[in-house]
């Protein structure tokens, strides 16, 4: 049986794409001055992960009419992502991030250069996204809090897209995805309260739950979110190497992380995890099965340096679900 049982299943995700320049190894920049270019951005990562699973997915954004923008468009098209809602803005620049490994730490240091980008300046036309959502051209919409934090104008644009999806009855998933280089914790908590009444599936990392809510139990987190107006389907607490725990239909469910022999780079693992949950639920799978898929994608993600380069194709992981043994050679 093919993975895709429903050709009409489709996802819209939106957010700012970036070029990632990764400094390999732990040597100082004074000693090693080469970088590896790749594509990045939380929502872009999720779109690529969905595309590799065979889920029809569209990505919306504004980016510069520069060579970096050309590279991003080419990469998304190669991954089967619909880029017809990606807007190229005049002579503006595309955002860049630099990523450095940090000694003995698993998570790299990241430096962003995005204030002069189209979305950083609020130069983004969302009319088509809103029209398509109102016309129910999508079954699911996903985004992260990062987009709301780019500028005052982009905050309103993202909220308008969210409301259009909600009013049209489209399933919405949202990952708070805290970036303290964009705003202080108090601002992120205000954003959480603003969007949570419209969200069906809410993703939050364990460190983010501690930072914003001082909580580490998914049931307690859900109860606080409900006090903020959450009436959605479920809350998923991502716990890194300890797996993930979901609260849905009044009960908890835990999925263990897939063991990984060597962790190279954790950036992008959470975005791939989100894609696994979305893909599974869209196909009508149980939450437990969807979480298993998410765990597998997250594990693959940490085995490579690029944000999305480790995401698997469905053909590479189907054996986890079919019961067939993978043939190595």
C-alpha cells in the first residue's frame, strides 16, 4: 500500500526562509574559515520533511530577489514543495544565519542577520494565503511563533492567516519555537496567549515549557493553556532524547526517542518531528503511530549537519511500519 491514501491531503506552512552557513567542526573561525551553505527556517524545514514523506505541501513567504533567494526556491522545488505563494520582493535581501559548533555542547551557537529582509520589514503580501484558506484549499495549516516576532507588520499578517484558517475550520498546528534573540520570555508568553485559542495541536519543547510556564508535566501544561483559551485537540511536549509526551482526549501518551549512535546537529529535529505528527494525523493514523513517525524523523534529523538534510524519504523508513526487515546489503 502506498503511503499516500488521499491525494487531497494538503498542508500550508508559512514563515521566513533563511540561508544557513554552517562552520563545520569545533575549530575557531581564526583557524578554519570555510562554511557550508544550506537552507533553513523552521517552517521551511517542516515543509521539506513533509515533501519527502509524499505529503502535498505549500510554503508561503517573502524573500529577496537575490542569489540566496534563487537557491531557496530551487531547493524547495526540488523537494516537491509548492512555492507559488513565495513572493520575491524587489531588490531586498534574503536572511542569513551563521551556525557554529560550541565546544562540548550539542546545540550550536546561531547568529541571525535578518532585520533587513522583506518579512523583517513587513513587506509581505498575504492576500493569496488568506483567500486560499477561506476557500478551504488546504486541510492543515502549520506555523511557529518565530514569524510573529519578525516585525510588527509580520505579526499582524501571521495573525490574519491564523484567523483565516481557524474561521474556515482548517486544522491548525503551532509550535511556539522560542528564540530569545528575537524577544524576551514575557513577550513570548504574550504571544502564546494570543494564538492559543485558535490552535488545534500545540507543540512546545520541555525547556520552553519551563521558561514560559515553569512546568514540565504535559497535563499541567494543558490545564494552563486551557485557562488561556485553548480548546484544541492536544498538546505535545517535545523532550529531546527523552522522547515526547502528548495529552489528548483526557489522557497522556509517551513515545520514546529512537536511539542515535552519533548526534551531529540537533537543529531541525523538532521541525521534522512536527512534520511526522502532521503527516500521520492527516492520514488518519492514531496519535501513537503519528508520534512514532515523528520520533523516527527527529532521530534521522540529528545525524547530519544541515537543518533538513537528514530528513528521510518515506521509502527509507517504511519498514518501521510495514514490519519488513530493512535490507542493508
